[in-house]
């Protein structure tokens, strides 16, 4: 891995810190403005839907103008948006800030395009794994930083997020060179910004099925993430500190697997088989978690889940990158981030419809559903593997 890769991995880490600082505070911050539960949920969905439409545009422009300027624009949007949110005096300004953060939120896909630019095909999976680990490490430390910021105010968490994104922006400006060697041809129509690819992308040979698989895996995962916390607290009778330790465990184990485990597995298995393995263990873990309401049992299942769940997203990103042309990397990875992002808007809604506080047994329903759906996605991935595996599977 060269210097350019480690710079973008560091930027990904800082970017994930900026994002995960906000996870514990968005709901409570919305309530401070007098928003009800439904209105507060729109703060989450507005960001996801805005990102869904914006990310392929940013990816398309990154193929035309270069990676660095679009990464600067995207990070700059996060800096401004979270500053507005942290200093907001009305709910309308808070909603605008979340929309702005979403509409400029393509930095993850541009970072993936940089990785594709600076790595060889045989190192692509390892590179995406290390980048995923850097991003995952941010998921470990972000909530911890958020706890300190919240001692000042909930708005301070947004200001802290803005400042950390500013650090990533400065690092990009000063230390990241342009990595795109051959820019895509300029469009004859200035309004051709890639939005049509949201639909056409599903028809791309080899890429379309991977986008569908990624969307479905994202939806099933967010069903779990919504249901995990109330199940852990209300059914297993744990407190917020224990919950924080669980998230810390998830993050640490994910980093271990993505930094070392993927490298070991790719020596023995193809990327496709590693993806299948990750989906299989993820699906079975979701099904097993609620069978016995015992915290020790739950932690054991969660450890297995944490290790193998961290394989899924790097493998999908690597397969999408390897199945696309070099001049289209930004566009297709942008599409990948778009479909993954919009899945975040559906999973919590589906899980929320299954849970009824008056009936504690319903807290397990989303976990069972997530398991069944994940195994169904595995079946789809196996049935369609010839569409996207190509020579990758033949060489394993």
C-alpha cells in the first residue's frame, strides 16, 4: 500500500469520526426543537434520500474533474452543514443543515474511487478492507467523542463534527494528490450529471446485480441496527454503558477482521466466497440472537457476528470496483454508496412497524426478519454469481 492509500485511509477515518459523533444525538437534538417522533425520523431519512440522489452526481463529476476537487467539495459541505446544525435556532434550519449534509455527502464514494486508482486489482480487496477498518475505527471512537461533546450541549456535538470534518478537508487539500490518471470525457449536455444512472446502473452488466445485493444487505442490516438497542436494553435488561461496550466490541473486532482477517482469507478463498461466508454468518447470527434472552449468550453470538459481518461491505465494494472500467470507478462506486445510503431510510421504518412497546416479545421480531431476509439475499447472491464473478471465481 503506497503513501496515497494511507492518506485516503486516514481521511476516511477522520470522516467516519465526524459522522459517528452525530449518531447518538440527532434524535435528542430534534426533540429539543419540539419535533415529535415522526418529524425527528425525517431528519434521518432526509439525509439518506438527499445522499441517494447526490452521490452518483458527485461520483460522475469525480470521473470528469478529478477526485480531489470533489472530495474537497463534499467535505466542505459537511463542515458547513454541521456548523449550521450546531448553531441552529429553528427546526427549519436544522432540516436544511441535514439536507445540505446529505446533498454533499459523497466523500465516502470518492475516497473509494481514490483507492481504486492507487491499488492493483490483486490488492483491491485488501485495500478496501483496510479502508473499511479505518472507517470502522471511527465508529468506535466517534460515540466516545460525542459523549464528551454532549457534556457541553447536544449542539456542541455537531460543532465538534464540523471541526473534525474540517481537519479532513485540510489534509485533503495539503497532502492528497490527484489520483485520476485519465479523466472521463466531458458530456455534451451539461445537465448530464449521472442521475439517470440511478436507474440505468441497475442494468449495467455485472454491476446492476451487485447494486441490488448491496441495497438489500444495507436494508437488512439497518433493520438489525434499529432493533438491537431496544432488545439489548429492554429484553436483556442492560444499561447504556453496557450498550456502549457492545458497540466498542463490534468496532474493535471489525477492525481486526478488516485489517488482518481479509488478507488471510483472500489467500484461501475468492472474493465471492468470502462474501457468501459473511452473509451466511450474518444471517444466522440475526436468527440466533433472540432465541435465548441471556446476555452472555447474546455476547457470544454477537462476537461471531462482528467478525464476519465486517467482511460483507468490503467484498461488495471490491467486486463492484473490479467489474467496472477505470474511467467509471467514481460513478459506479457513487451508485454503490447511493443505494447503500438510501437503504438506511427503509430498515428502521420496517423494524419500527414490528415493535410494540406493550408487547416485549415483539422486540425480537425485527431480528428474526433481518436473519430471514439476509439468508434470502445470500440465496440471490449465489443464484446470480455468474453475472458478477467472471474470472474472479474461475481463478479461485
